[in-house]
C-alpha cells in the first residue's frame, strides 16, 4: 500500500488515505484553485441580486459565435476524475482535450456524442423530442440531458480542455463541473483519447471505419455508435473487426454481428419490437422511430465499454464494422446508412493527429 497516489480508487480501497488533493472546475470556480469557489458577484438583474455573493451567481457560461472557451488549464501531475455538463447540446459544440502541451488534441468530439448521446438535435434545455437515458459504469446520461463521465484521465505536465461554438448565428450556453485530483502519476499510465467520426451515407459495399491511423502502445476501451437506418428489414448483421499491430486484410479479433458486439442477440427483437437496455458495460439505449409524417428513418444509439476486456496493441491499431442487412432470397444487403461513432482508448504520447472534423453540414443531424 506504500506510495498509493489516489488514482484508481474503487470500492475495495475507498478506506485508504492518500496525499492527493481534490479540486474542481466550474463556472463558480473557473480556475479550480483552493478557496476560490463562489466568488462571482451577483448580477444586478440576476436571481441572486437580493442574496449577493456566494449564492449561485454564475452557474453557466456563454460561448459566443465562433468562440473557443478554455474550461480547464491545469498544471500536473494529476488526473481528471469526472465530468458533468448540460446546456445547448448539439453538434456545433466541440469538446477538445490536450495533454502535456501537445499541439493536437487527444479528444475531439461533439459534446453530446462524447457522452453517448449521438442523436441530440438542436433545441432547448428539455429532453423534448427524443429523451435518452444511459446507465453505465463510466458514462451516464440522466434526465434531462445531464451528461456524466467517470473515465480517469491522468496527465503528467498539463491538461487543457476547451469547447468551441461552431454555430454561425447563436450563442450557446454550457453548464459544467470538472472534478480532478493533483497527485503523482505512475510511469505506466497512458493518456486518454476519444475520436468522433461520421459517414453519411456509407457507400454501398464499404465498411465503416471507427478508428484507424493509431500509432503507439495502448489499449482500446470503448465504442459509441449512432446508426440511422436507410432500408427496410433487419440491418445489423455486420461484423466488427480489430486489426492489431500490422494485421493486413484479416483481423486478429472478429465479431459475429452488430447487436452481438453490443451485448444483445437476435435483432434486439422482443415480440416484434426493438427493446432497449442499458447496463454497466454495454447497451442499445435509444431507438428513435419515424413519426409517420416527417421523420425519415429510425435511429439507434449503442455503447460497448471494454473495461473488463480492453483490446491491447503495441504499435498500431484499427477498428472497422460492416453494415449488413437482408435482401431477397436470403442474401446479405450492404447498407448505405448514416453512421457515426466515438472511439475511446488509452495510449502513449505523442499520438498521430486526428483526421480533420468535417464541416457543419456534414455533421448536422437532419
């Protein structure tokens, strides 16, 4: 037990003391400094105007059109331990995380997608339209659009977290709480990464690439997918494939079907209906069905966390998944669907730069 540094706490060691220091960043303490919370002055026309300083004077921040706001700017060593946020959640709000002064981000993702909610469209703060609940161990989406993650993210020198507003006309609002610790980081600690992608539509006969171009040593820890279906009949026969350390045409790890990878079976079909579920490590937690008038297709949200079975690599890594449904005469139909994903992994630095995000039109949920 000597040298315990406060990282990796769980139910089995919560009793164990540590020299780690707890800190938290929010609009009420934007620097996370000790004794610097709740110092904002009450606005003259704000709800705390009669109560004054210390009474919830700055619960959220505005992000102006085209603006990138730095949420966290922390010197290490330490680790991000949990993040909560809500507000104007849409594909125009981009989360980025930089480790140890790297020039390119290790996390680049629309905010809602990062938390397993790929189909949150523009709207107000309510869950109007398509409510979503995700109840897993590292990520939770709670009523109403409360986004939470508990991925531990160690850093040695520096952590920078930013959010960009790509909307050309509207100021966006963000509520957030970033809990972290200042503590020693073990030599064998890797850095958290997450990358968003979308292909809409997937060209006929092509596989969907969840992640490629990874160089270095690490392990893959999870997948979130949003799948918009553009044909009739069952669509999820496609296999997931993990290409590890120089695999060529054939992967080291190959799945048996899309719903199988996410822990389900037999088309998620119970009495002729898709049945959602959300568990500690995997789920198909949202189905959006056409309303018969304007909605053009049905959409699914799924997640699979490799917490108990991380996929390890030493040099390079790639993940793909097939889009396969059924057509006439018992033949497979390569799907041409609207597919998006977030890949999550830990690896050594420096990491290869991510492909550039597409423009707003290519990211928009329509």
